């Protein structure tokens, strides 16, 4: 295939929020296009009117916007193969269905929903499954079984019908999948799928194949759940006399534990999002969490998704979108499903936080501080971030790691007090106050050297003094290197906190 003609598409149905598995599918399409100098197209497949959910299309666009994934052509973008929304292409599909009927690859079926439901029940009663196929179609209400005049009369009378594909008898369909290699299916096991519905709309199968052809799609890269549709799609291309695109079916994202596909329920159960953005169900009003609102950086989210099913062939894990586009290849997409690991997702976000400039993190942290009511000097915030960011996975977690920089403790962790505020703590901290008052150079290194020398000279327990010191400064036994904290707080504030601590904790009676 000529490099210039590489065209791939992401073709979501707007039936609700986009699952992260869908985002990954789109990402792999995007990377494949970028890597090969091709085009990436967004097509909205909204022919199933019963499954349409308001807001879902905007959600999809907003999600890709947030991720930094851009389309070359598509809905909201335009392009030479539009319109890119199937409901706006509605009028063009019928002619293709008619063409298949004329060529003998499809037929009219007049069976009503009730008739088919009845048949299904009958089969079930005999512990069999009803399949609309070569074995039964001659006995049903369709243009293959009925005399031509009868069919014509039904059509003239505007009797509702669907158009079904006539699955060939005893035909081995041989296909190639770029991920799983050669695949073979006997058409006998397939049913006469509906191509065109009585509501005047094509089904997914017809619209998808027609559009992929008209939009000159070269590679169909999609989720594994569509693998069973591949033989039908191949047969449709054949029936139309069109060259089929290449296919690659991506393995599923699996639950973090147990078996099966990663679902929203797993996220609810284990506490992580399975959608890129928060989603509010327009019917129930129920809100579902998203990666964006949970505080993930889009770059970290994308990096994490890229590695769920693809690997670069070496140990590298951190890639920007551009770097991914350079190294991505379908050959390195695994055949088996990838287990989703929520801890790893957090790890990725942490890595991006560590990589980020403290100044930029300060911009993101500032609104959190404002909300908490603590506005301070920006340089101070930048310094604080430098000290605590290795302990946080998200910007919002910076607050619990650093609150004591912005306010003196208003309470002291009772467990820590019990364990670390000893009978001699009061006197030692009181004495420490004198030591600290006398220091001129309040840098971390100097304060540390002076305090440690004093402890040694007095033969106090190093751990005992430093833990009590931390307790009065922080209010708990958390935080970065104690002397970095006091140096940043400064001499005055440190002394003030010692005062408060002494007053609040008092002398512990032995
Ligand atoms: N509309 C289908 C979906 O929602 C597209 C499948 C395909 O890529 O062919 O997943």
C-alpha cells in the first residue's frame, strides 16, 4: 500500500461516555496515522436511533480535545469526504442495499418482530437457538421464499421490511488480521444479518462498510469485540466488488482482578475512573468520575493507555504523544488482553508531576490554595512544591502533603502526641527555642548542624528530640526533611510554632 494513502478512522457511536478502551483504540489509530504520514478521521456512527444519548457526541469531542488527540478530518473538523456523521449521510445507504439486492447478495424480509420473537421462543423450548440463515430462510417471510409477485405486492403496499444479507452456503471465509494473523470462519455459522432497517436507516454493518469504502479507509483498527463482524464485512466488500481495507482488532482491556472486560463497575468497586472525563447521565442525573476531574494530566493518561497493549520493545515507559507517534507499530500490539492496573495509572501521573516544572505546578496548585483560603507568596509556593511533590500523585494531593507550610498546626495528631511527646519533651523543646533563637544563618544545613551538635552535647536522644520538634512544627509525624521545613518557614515562624506547641502540649506528667 502506498504510504500516502494511509487513512484510518475512529468511529464511535454516541451512546454514552467514551470508555477508556475506546480512547485507546482512537489513540492507536492516531499513532498509526502519524507514524505512517496518514490521515486520522473521526466518524460518528449514529444510525441506531434507539441508542442515541444527548451530549455523548460533545463528550467525545471534548475528551479528545483534553487528550491532545487531533483529527485530520471529521465531525466538527470537516474534510473532503464529509459529512462525517452517519445520520447526515442517511440518504446514501439505501442505494447500496438495493445494489446488493439486485446482485443477489441481499433480500427483503417482511417477518414482523412478533413472528421472530415467537420463533425464538419455539426454538428455546426445544433447547435450540434460532438463527436467521440458509437453513430456515426458505420457510420465512422474505423475498427469497415468496413468489416474486407477492414480494412486489408487499413492497407496493408499503409493508415494513428489512434488508438482510444472504450469507453464502458452505463458504470458508479466509481473512487476515494484522494482530492475530490468519482467521478462518465457515459462513454456515453466521446469520443473515440485517443491513437496512424498517426505519429507513442502515445498520452498523452496512453503514460502516459503505463509509469505510467511500472515505477510502486503508486500515480498520478497532476493538476485538468487532472481530466476529469481520467475516460479514469481508463478504460485503466482496459483494460490492470493493477492495477491503486491512484489519487490526485490538485485544480488550481487562479487569484489574478476576476475569473479563474492564467495566464501569470495576471502577466503582475499586475506586478509579474508566472514562476520560466526568459524565453526567442525562436520564438519571448520575455522575461518573473521569480522569480529568480526578486530577490526571492528559499526557500521563495517554502515556498510560498507550502502554496498555502495546510495548516499545525495551524498558522505556515514559513517552510524549509525539514520541509515541515515532515508535508506534501495530506489530508490537499484543495478542492477549491487557490487565488494567489502577496503581500504575497513578504512578504515571506521579512521573509526570516529577517531570513538571515547579513553577508550572505552582500555577495549578494556586487555585487549591485560594480555595482553602491561603494566599501566599508565589516563590514560597514554588519552594514548597519542590519539597513535597515526590510524595504526591496529583496536584490536589499536594495540599495534604504541605498544609503545614501554610498554617501552624491547629491540632496535634493524638497518636503522635502519645508516642512522641515524652516527659522531657517540654524542657527539650523549650531549650531548643533558645538554640534556634541564637542562630544567624537559618539555612537547612546550618540549622541541622547546630541542632545536632546541641543534641550531642547534651546527650539527648536524637530521635526523641527530632520527633518532638517535628510534632510541634507539623502537627503530625509527616512531611519532608524537617530542617528543610523549618528553613523554609523561617526563624520567626519556627519559633512561633515552638511557642504554640509548648503551650498546647504542655508538660507531660510522668
Ligand atoms: N460504531 C462502532 C463502535 O461504536 C465502530 C466499530 C468500528 O470501528 O468498526 O465501536
